[in-house]
C-alpha cells in the first residue's frame, strides 16, 4: 500500500509537471476513487459505462459496474463473511457471446439482452453513457441490492 501510494503520488506529480492527462488502467476502484476525473468501465473489449467519477460512483447504470463496486471492501457497513464477487468468468474474445457480452454473468439479463445494446445516455448527466437494456427505474430499484450482493434474480 505504501509503494502504491508513492507511485500514485509520482504519477500525479508528473501529470502536473508535464501538464498532461493520464490514462490509468486498473481493476482497483479504490485507486480510481482517489485520482480519476473521468471513468471508463470496459468489459470484453467494449466500453460499457462512461461518466465523471462522482456520477459513476453515485449513479452507476451498468450491472458489471455494480459488480465491481460490490467487490470493494467497505468500512461503513456490516462486515460480510466474504467479499462479493461477479459469478462466472470473462468471455473468450474469440468466441464472444451474442448480444450483451456481460449477459452470461448478469443477474438481471432478460430476453432483449441477446441483442447488443448501444453505448447511450439514459440519465440526467449528459456525459454519462452506459450499454444496458434495463430501464432506469428498474436500475434504481435493484442497483443497491445488487451492489451489496442481495439481488441475484433475472429481471
Ligand atoms: S444489457 Fe442485459 S445482460 Fe447486459 S448488463 Fe444490461 S441487463 Fe445485464
């Protein structure tokens, strides 16, 4: 953790020194929460959600993002026996599933998911885009339960 903090600080300093942007590729949403301005979530080689940091953490729209958020250890709630994980494994990129690439692992998949959704804006924040067929009311109703590992049924 100490080395990680030193590397992040160095990246931050170089960014300022060279007045440049940084693209950081990581699975560690804790690091992302610390230093990112914009977040792009990718799955099976595709962008599945894109938003400003605060928007993505407080209003995530894509079930894969929910799974990533659910796998972060938290200090502000009851301690689960095990960390949540996303069931299954990433698909082969040579023989990717038809439709939404997250479909075989998604607890909310339904019939329409056999078609690939486009990356589109569905929420108030115009620069927040996601690739999912669920409507925003459904997402609002089931997102928190999914992030906390409570909802596993199909839509
Ligand atoms: S499009 Fe369907 S399978 Fe893909 S994330 Fe949304 S609900 Fe799940």
